[in-house]
C-alpha cells in the first residue's frame, strides 16, 4: 500500500504544476485580450464601427471570405478524401507540400503568389484573358484561398480518417458506386466536421493578412479588408480604427474556435 501512496502524492504534485502553468498563461492571455477590449470607450468603438471605412472593410471582408471559403471547401473535400482513402504515388510528397503554408510566414506565400500571378509566369496569360489577379479584389480571394486551403484539408482529412471505412464497404456491397457511397454515406457522417472546417476556414480567410497585403496590396477603400484596415490605421496613428478592427477579428476568431470545439468534441 505504501508505493501507491507515494505515487498518489507525485501525481498530485504534477497535477498541481500543470494546472498552475495552464492558469498562469491563460491569465496572461486574458490580460492581453482585456487590454485590447478596454483601451477604448464604448462610444469610440461605436464611432469607429459606423465609419465609412469600417463599413467598406467589413463588407469586403465578408464577401471575399465567403467566396474563398466556398472555393476552399469545394476543393479541400475531394483532396482530403483522396488522401484519407486512396494510396497513390507521391501521396507523402503531396501531404508535405500541402503542409508547407502552415509552417512558413504568410508573407512568403504572398511573395510566391505574386511571382506566380505576376508578370513572370501566369500573369500575362490571365491578363490577356481579361483576368487581373495582382493588386485587385480577385487577388484577395486568391490569397485567402491559398492561405486557408491547407488548414481545411487537414481538418477534413482528420474527419474522414475518423469514419470507419466499413460503412463505405457495406454501401459498395449493396451495389452503390464510389460517388454514390461518398455522397450518401461518407458526407452525412462527416457533417459536423465539415461544418467546423468551414467555420475555421472562414475565420482563416477573414484573418489572412501577409499574403493579401503582398498579392492584392493594401490600398485604402479598394483592397482594404479588416486586417489591412488594422495595419493602415496603425500606420496612420488612428488607434480607434485599429483597435476596433482588432476587436472584430478577435470576435470572429473566438466564434470560430467555439464552433470548432462544439462540433469536433474539443479535439484540436
């Protein structure tokens, strides 16, 4: 009985240490967030929210992020399914390449996209067809897409991995094809994961900054999405607009994380 008592004491000590570290750094984060929330008066926040610039920024952010999210989901679902269900040459390499944008700064992605869609590679051909990507609103959508796509694939891949393939095998045994099984069996079972992924993707799109700034530019009342609004107003010294933009972005991120926790059972 004595060794059990000693193990129990050690466990209690370790538990208290880990819980204490958790509370300490959570408290520091709470103070940092609180500084952002309470640095302005409610009237100043309201005034910034009702400004023409903020209206334009919020509208453009919602439109571009919605378009990007829809595009990301359309392409990430088949990509994630292929990676989770099929074996093919180059699969490991594809997974590694898809994970790259999550490892390097957004500015690097923005530079890569600028070179790809600029005058050196695809730019001249796209402009000949009347499509301008660089320093345009379309560039915002493109930048958001490439920033969010790897995250969506990762979340949906995990969702498909958690679905037992036997359900699909049973469907196939009844004579249903691959697409019919995917549509009527796999997708309904992945519904909560797909919803959580779309929320996370939307939040990632609306918070994209570095890639958007480099590819689409940060021009006032033109390609000005919420992160650009924050950046421009910090540059101008307009604290009210900058902080209000930050509060909006933080609120969107909080709702995204809350939804993810709700529909993915707290699994990050």
